[in-house]
C-alpha cells in the first residue's frame, strides 16, 4: 500500500500551484469501481486503505435498483477495506445525491477521524475525509435482494487492487446468506458493467462465502 501521508500531502502541481483538494470520500462498495465513480462525477487520486471502526454488511435498500446494497455501521472492533477518493467540493453534492437520496435518505455522510485511517496519521488537517453510514440497517428480502450485477461492480473494482483486496471485501461483509439473485442475463443494477471477470468473481465467492453462494438463485429476463 502506498503511503497515504505522502500522497495526500502532495498538493503542489508541476507548475508550482497548490491544488484545491478539500475532500476525500472513503468508498467501501460500488465507489471502489472507477467506472461506477465516473457515472456520478469527476474524482482524483484513489488510495486503497482500511478504516477502523466500520462494519460492512448487506443492510441498506437502494430503491433505484430495487435491491439491498452494502452499508457500514459504527463498530469499535471492526475494520473495513475500501478506497479514499479525492474529490473537489463542487462534486460532493453529486455523490451525496447518489448515496443519500438513492437510499431514501437512509445514509448520512459523516467525517472519519484521522487516527482511524490506516497510514494517514500525518494527513493535512485541511482535508476532510467522509464516508456514508447507514442510519437504520435492514436485511435483504425477496423484494429487495442482493443483486449479482451490483456484486460484480464492487468486486471488479476490488480486483483492480488485487485478488487479496477482493477476498477481504467478501470476508469482511456480513449478510451473504440472504436472498441473492443472479441477474447477469438481464442486469437490474442501474450502473451495471458490460465487461466483468465472471469466473474469477464466482471462484472467490464460492470459496469464501460458500453457503450464501450456494443459495444464489438464477433469474430470467
């Protein structure tokens, strides 16, 4: 992992002007995927990391895709991997709309403390680091299930940082033994991908969440 402090404190451009970096988002789900981020707004540097005190699970309804997505709640003993996404102030509202409005306002954006970001103890104090936390966690149901097309977006993004990063996502996410539909034939997730390493993803899921994966149901168009 690159040293976060070195990257985040490097605010000088090649021309000697200081870049106006005001925010970082900690993305732990679909925001890990660069194509998914581009669908919402412009971002800068992407830094893989872990944050202490966040527990990830399938626990928030995404009404625009009629599914349950991943969210985090605050838990002192938990650790969550993801990415820090550099974002300008002008782009923040677009990501708030995607994450907060898309969940029926069941997300809230909260600031992450520097000491909870691994490798970021000397971050520039002027920078704000945010993430989206679930207000009222809810488990997946047959009406709002886990959708494989959404899982594929996340794990394709995770694999950009290596198989170990993807495995850690799977192993540290709770709730895989829930209604889970394989919608790859007719993807229902609104930001689904056209190119996905299906075999690699299925092998990871089968090995690390075998019970949930065995319960995954095929659905037709």
